[in-house]
C-alpha cells in the first residue's frame, strides 16, 4: 500500500495533503508496521518541504507529529531494535531545523501551533546538541502560544512539557538549562495556572487539560531543581500580583505530594507563607489557600497553632451565607482586590469557595487522623463566635465525625475538653446550639446536625440530661426530616419553636443541679451579643430567658440557692428589659418591691456574686437606657450601694488577714458594681461618698497573692476612685476639694513601708490626676497603666452642658485650691524610692500636677509671683525627664532626683514654697530611709536657691525641723 502511495508523490501537489493525512493515520493505527518504513517516507517528503505553502503546512506538521508518536510507540514495544540509522536521524534534524527556523515564525497561528505540536513530539528524536541550540528559539514561541485560547494553549503546554522533560530529565546527560534560565518560563506559566484553575463547566475539557499540562511542566522543573523551585514559588507568594500568588499556591498544592521528600526541609517556610496569606482579601487567593490547606494537612505539614489558624480559615469561609452570595457589594469589596484579575473570577466563585471549605473541613475530620488531634476540642471554640454562625452546620458535622472516631477508640471526650483552658464551657455550647435550632429549614440541615451533635456531646453535660436527649432527640429529628412536607404546614415555625422550648424546659427538669442551671441562664444571657435585635433568634432567646426568669426559682429549696436564683432572675429581667426598651417601669418595680433587700443574708459566694451582679446590671440598664435617649434616675441608688457594701463582706474596721479567693472575687465584683452605681444620677452625697471610700480604700493593703485576682480587685478600686471624682461637685472648686480629699486618703499607702502598697498608691494617684486633668480640659477618659473607667453618655453629656453654661473662671478651680506645696512634698520622697516603678510613677505625678496647675487661673494677688516663661521651661524639662525614665532603665537615680528638685524649685510659687517647707516633717521622717535622706537634700536645695524669698517667721519655723526629725527617728 505504501508503495502505491509513494507513486503519487510525483503527481500534482494538490494531492499531497491527502497523501500525508493517509500516512499519518496509518502511522497512528499501525505504528509497528509504519516505523521501519519511516526512512522511505522521509526520502520522498523532505525534497518537497521547501515548496509547501502556508495553507498545507499544518497537514505536514500533523503528519510529522503522528510519525514521531509512532516511532516512540515502536521503541516502547520493541526497545531492543533501533529503527533509525544515521540517515533517518539526519532527516529528522533537518525537519526539526525547518520547523524551528521557518514554520514557527509564520504569521498564521494555525501553522505556528501545528509546528510547535510537532516539535513537542520530535524533541527526544534529535541530538542533545541540536536540542540545546534550538532552546532559545523554541521556548519563546511555546510560551507565546500558551497565552492563546484553550485549544492552542493546550497544544503549546503539552509540547513545552515534552521539551522540558527532554532538556532536564534526560538520561543522556545533565540538564540543558540552568534554573536561572528557567525563570522566564516560570514567570510566564504561573499566571496561566491561575486562569486555568477553574472548575466550572467551561473548564471541564481543554481548560482542565491545559492546567494539568502546565502543572506537569512545573513538576519536571521541580524534579530537576526541587529546592530552587520551592524558593521561587514561596517568593511569588509574597508578591503583590494576585494571579502569580494564585498560580504559586495552586502549583505548590499540585507538587507537594510529588516532591514531599525533596521539600521536607521547607516545611516551616511553607507554613509561614500560608499563615501570612490567611487574611488576604482576594477571592482567588482564598480559594487556592483552601485547597492547599487540605493537601498540606493530609501530608502532616500542619500542626499546633498554624493548624488551628488554617482550620479557622476554612470555618470562616464555610460561614458565607446565602445573603452574602446575593450581595454584589460584599463580593466586590471583600473578595476582589486586583481589578485586573476580577474579570477572570466568576460571580459563582464565592459559592464555590464555601463548598471547597466545607468539603475541606469534612476531609480533615474524617480522613486525616493527625488533624483530628488538632480539631478536638479546638473546633468547639468555633461554634460560639457570631461571624461563624453560617458554618455551624458544617462544624457540627465535623464534631459528629470526631466524636464517632473517639468513641470507636474508647477515648472519653472530656479528657482533652477539660485540659483546654480556652474551650467554651458546656453551658455556652448548649445555649448557642439550642438558639440556632430556630430555623428547621436552615441550610445544611442545621437543626438536625445540632440535635445529632448534642447527643454525641452528651458526656460533657449532666448525666440525666444525656439520657433524656437519647429519647427526645429522635422525635424532634423526625418532625423536621422532610423539609418539603414541613413547608406544607403554615404553622410549622410556631410548632417547632414550642418543641424547642419544651425541649429546654424538660432538659432543665431532669437536671438536679441548681448551680448548673444558673450557669446555663448566664450563658443564655450572653447570647444577646450574637444576634441583632430584629433577628428572629432574639425572639426565641427572649422566651428562653423569660423561662429562666420565672421558672428557676421554683426549682430550688436551699435558702442560698433560692437567693441566688432570685439574683439571676433580676439579672435576666434587666437583660430582657434593656433590649425591649421596657426599662424604667420594670426597674422601679424590681427596686420598689425591696426584693433585693431580702438577698442580703446569703452566705454562699456564688449567691453573693449573683446578687451583686444583678445590682450592677440594674445600674447598667439605666446607663443603656440613657444611651438610647431614655433618661431617668435609679431609685434608691444609695440604698443599693449599701447593699453592695454589705455583700462585699467587710467594712472599715475589718482586718485583711482573713480572705480567700472566692471572697476576693466577690469583692472585685462589688467594686465594679459600686463604680456603676456611683456613675448614675443623682450625684453622690458626701456622706455616701465617705462611706464608700472608707469601705474600699483598705483593699490597697491587700497582700500580693493571689496576684491575678488581687490585681483585678485593685484595678477596680482605682476605677471606682476615678468615677467618684468624675461625678462629684458642680464646679471647679468642689471638684478640686474632692480631688484633695481622695489624694489625702491615699497618702498612707503612698508613704507605706511596703513596696506593693506604695506602688498601688502612686498608680492610683496618677490615674485620679489624669481624670482631673481631663475634666479641666473638657474631656473624659484617661491614660496610664490601668484600664480607664468609661463614663456613660448621660453623665458625659449632662456634665458638658452644665459646665459649658458657666464662666470659665467659675468652672475651673484656681491653682491655689490644689495645695501644690503640700502635695508636692507628699510625692517628692517617692521620686527617690527604692522601687524603680514607684520612682517612675512619682515623677509622672509631679509633672502632672504642675501641668494641671499651669493651665488653671491664679488669684490676682499672686499673679506676678510666677514667671510663666521659666515655669514652662522647667515643666518641659520635667516632662523630658519623664520620657527618659520611661525609656531607660539604667539612669543615675541621684541625677534624676536632682533634676526633679531643680524643676520643682522653679515651678513653685513663693506661697507654695512656704507651704512645702512647712509640710516637710513627714517627708524627712519617711519610712524609707533613702527617701527621707533625699527629702532632706531637697529641702536644703530649696533653701539655698530660694531661701532669700522667705520671711523670718518662715525661717524660724523651719529651724525646729531637725529636732523634730531626731525625736521621730529616736521614737521609731
């Protein structure tokens, strides 16, 4: 047959395409018979190649491709036989050169494409030297064609794969290209990977094939240069080009299982790159990351905190709701970053991202044992946050699978659960899940998944509860098992809500644990932050809390438990009322009936804490009402303060040697409640203020341990003092008097012999001064190391209105009202204290005092007593010293103290200097010898520098001080 075909080669050229197509088909069908005759074919075809027109060249190129494929098939079936002699190799080289130098340069895309396709099959049939010399020409052509439409791109990428394989992985010698020479290929292909990494119908055929060929190219390069390629891809992940990042992530996902051993040393770098991209806004990058995370997890590349972050990433995107999918604004603002890449991502991508993340989570939970150790109990944390609400159905599926696995291996759930400090408690989990059951038609069979997971989590709850659920849950699941049937009943939602309420009520009936029930009520109250007021879940939550409010009291018999239940009743009622705006009448009814007064005899710490918290929430409800424009005073506020002080468990005569952690916790809550009540209108009477301060200031004398609760308590006390200052007085003078009263009450702790008391006293003084400075400047809030007390808007706005209507001279206190001389002498010894922290704070206190004083008006008789220019210069020097002391730990204490004294010496007026010297007895007798000695040196400096300003009476008064000091030292 072939002989007959050969006869026609001498005929008209119009028949040549047909003849070549016949030979190509024959080669594809009968490779073993055709290949030995390839030499005869080439002898007849080569002479006419030079005269072939562009229109016929694709047919010739296709024929060469088929003949080369036949030759490779022949070699595979009969490897011992060599079908090519030197003539055939020479012919092949000639064809190879012609295709590269002439045909690939054609303007006709079809000619270039078919030529490249033929070259891709010929690369292993030419000599290595010829291949190496051809690389600079053929690679750019192939890369250019890779950018074309899918048909051409697939052909070019397949040929490029063959070319790279022949150039880099040949057994005949080393790679023909260095990694640096491959960079241009990598840079070109990465964005193409992102374009072809699609899953919709358009990409099912050629698009997916092209993607696979591109990844084959990367694999060949990775096999030749594994570490270099890994570093290249990691660097691309750090670039700002979205397409390159997506391509790099997709390539890493593809290569990781295939280069696992070679890339093992890069595990940490890969994990860091993934962590750095978890918050990226691009939809394409998030999609690629989601797929990569599953691959990395399946090959044990993720563990510990990075694994938890990766799981949270999957949950976050599983939480995409149907509303998000319909909101083009959300899609555009949150998921498209690179506008050039935006058009390449379909609007269905967000839905696909959600699906990928949901499948990924289930794969982690079901098929990867190592990830199960990461997921449990960490995944329980992801049920609570509001932003993950949309993912709860998927999370519940994962928890179900994890529980099945653990139970099948006889592993108890509560072991790891109790070992994890930040895992939500069972009450919070139960409250969250029960509220989310509201919609029986929610996506992902949410209600069914929740009921299933509650049964599996049964061991975390009271035993009777778990047994009850085993009987009740199947009935509820049966009711919602057929969504279509459910929709036929217009009352299904009402029926389902009643079933949930009954489920909760009966669950509480079987639990014989009052503290657990109260804790569960607390958990339900915390749920309000997770739902909008208009959310249907909030309506169900109201019903839950009403049930707790009226149902909890009937279930307890012990007196302490009864009072605790009443306390939680008040708490929950306040929570409901503040949200439903039925506030004033409800609060007045609660307080007016004196229900809280009956709670003063509770003994159990939990009961006390419940009542204190209830009172605190009464005050907070009034504050919330004011923020919503409903302003009214809290009736019997002072009486409620007395209740709190009584429940606090001490008064001014109690010593502090008898305390425990529960008592300290109760007292800390009481201080917080006092702060809330003090902040309300009407303003605090002086008698009540003094009662509160006497009952609470002694907490500054607490020992340092247990540190966590004691520090929290002291912080609350400092916040309370700030609140007392902010809400006291009507004008500047009365506020200054209140400030001095508080500061003088703190003096015993500022000058204490115990370091921790001095430290607490100084910090309290600093915070109160900051509050006062902000009052003088018209602002509220504070700076410093302790948290600040945030005033409610009612007081802020009311205070601003009352002050703004008065003349500035009336509003602001005078400088003289601050007793600058006395106060400076009280804190100057602390600037030389043995404790470094005390020294720092004391210097800041003095700087604050003079900063405030220079902003206040002075009595006319003393206006000329102060040189403002010198004073501001001295204040600047003092504030500069504060910055130095804060910044540098190793500074000369003596030099610092001298600079403080020098600045103070300039800043004091003559009258303040006299008062300071008259007040120096306590400073020179300070309980810290180093501070006492420094105080004496300071007095000497004051007298040397400004002694000539003193009158004889002042000097005679001071001459008696050394004798007083000696007597004091002797007596001590």
